């Protein structure tokens, strides 16, 4: 199967495959462990750990919700990563198969917004961590982060692989230090205020938060695994991705939980709370958050550039990187001294598009196509089974939504704010896609039979 040529026949293959040497040289599936380990030891995962403490969920239940939710979301990410090593094309371009060229382009626009948004949030949070300990002009901090990440993304996958592998060791050591420091210096960690919700509701919200965060990496996954050449079954990529992402996410979220509990009254800024707790060791904590932001943003920017090109723009990848870098710099300046919670809420709302998309991707590639060679050229403009399944599942899941606690739709309100819309849209999209696909095949067979009779 020569997917590189098929891929290139549709939109400027040079933009996606110019790092061909990297594709040929990366024969280590373990690289997926390092990429997803480093990109999840970040302030984003760290902040998720504040949620159960705010809700007053006891520690044992908090850990259970974090672990179960993270594993569930990690499985979705890992399936998408497995597809990358099979088809060797970027994730959003691969998504054209079940949606068509126009449908796939529209979803690529959502992914561009998703990656650009998280790129900005991580720029702000990483900058705040440095600003907490070095009172230099904030715009210089933001500029240095944007430039460092842009250079990494411009070099391509090889630079990202080296960065993430290095950050895996550095961030691993830093986070181990954080958790040891917190346990020994705040050994009486407890929740000093009354629960906000009952245990089942608080558990459900924590579970949904942990699940949605790691699951949101799904549209990125194949962008990196496509570079790995395997002689082994592709399932090994699934396991490396799952282990790297889950171990890092659970670890970072538990550290966040301990910091939030030890602070007694979280300020709303994870960096400020960690700095306050660590006192004279604050530099170590801020360095961990800063480097974590760099590691995550290298992934965000590289995938953002591929999403930009998957929309259909005929330009070089460096143009896409410059556009996103300018955007994140401008938004970072505007949002630096403002509470970033609203912006993160917007991004979590945007994540609602991801689960039904993953459900359809799994149904198409693992059930309908069953991993047979897929052609990505000469696709129809719209693939009706994918479009119908996607839209219906989104509409049906709306009553189950409770975006970041801002508003609870009717069913979510009955569940005390627990958001299960992700699971409704995922399973419904998968089931509907299988049904509509079989119906489409049946109708096609009938039409063929009628033509033959005539």
C-alpha cells in the first residue's frame, strides 16, 4: 500500500511528507511512549487535579475517578495512534475517509481552532509560571516561548521526538520531586471545607473531566505515529501510547490534587498555589510547569500546521506555523493578566466535537473497513453515513451536556451537573455510522441489481 503517493495526489504531499527521512529513520515504537508521556506532564493535567478538591470529593474517590476517566480517554487516543502507523497520513486528513473531502475539511477547521486555543492557553500558563519567579516583562516571556515552540515545529517530527524524549526524563524527575515534597512537607493533607456536591456527582464530574482532557488529544495522534515504521503488529503502538499518556496524566493530576488540598484555599491559578506551597523551592515547581507547557505546545503547534493544510490550503507548512504562532502571541498578550478560566471553558466546549468524531473513526477503520488498504484520493465531497451519524449524535447529546459547570442541560441537571454527553455522542455516533454504512451498501447493491436487470 503506497499511501504516501495517494495522499500526495490530493493536496501538496510535500507539506505533509517533507520530513520523509524522519519517517524512514524512526523504527522505535517506544517513541510514542515518550511523546505522550512528556506532553501530558503539563499544567493542563495538573489543573484537572484541582477539580475534585474544589468539589470536596474524598481522596480515595478522587484517585479512582482520575484513574478510570484517564484510562477511558487514553484508550480512545491510543486507537487513533494505532491508525497512524497503519495508514501513514496525518490524523485529520485520514478523517476525510468517513466524512468526505468537504466534511473532513470542516472538521479540520475545528481541529485548527482546538489546537490554536490550547496553544494559547499553554503559552499563558507557562508564561505565568516564569513570571511568578522572574519579574521580567511578560511580553518577552511570551515571545521567547512562542519562538522556541515555533522553531521546534518548523524542524518537524525529528525535533519533536528529541524534545519529548528529553522532557520525559526532565519532567518525570521534577514531578517526582514535587510529589515527594508535598507528601513530606504537608503530610496532614485534607480537605478543609465542606463538600460542594454529593460523592456520586462529584465523582462523575471528576471522571468526565479526566476523560475529556486526555481524549481531546485524539485528533493529534496519527500525526506522530505515522512516522514509525513497524515490522511488528500495529497493536504495539496502541500500548505505548496508552501507557505514556495514562501514566503521565494520572501522575500530574494527582500532584495537582495534592497541591490544591494542601493550599487549603485554591486561588484559581495553579502556578500561584504551587509557588506558595513550595516557598524557597518554588523555582523547581515553576520550572516543571514551564517545561510542561513547552512540551505540550510543540505537539499543539505541529498538529495545528497539519490541520491547517488538511483544511485545503495550498501552502507550505512553515506558513501555517507562522500564522498560529502570531495568533498565540497576540492572544497570550491579551489574556496574560486576565483569568483564563473562560477561555479554557470555551476550549472544553469545543471538545464536544471530538468524541463523536472518534466514534465514527473507530467504526470506519476498525469495523467497516477492518484495516483494509484505504485510498484517500478520489473521495466524494460528502460521505452521507459519516455526516448523518455525526450530526445526529451531537444533537442527541446536547441535553446531556454541562460545559464546565456554566450551565447544565436538562438531563445533566437531573444528574447534578455530571456531563455524560461525551459517552452518549461517542457510542451513538459509532452505532449510527455502522447502521448508515450498511444501509448505504444495501441501497448501492439494489441500484446495481436494477441496472443489471435493465
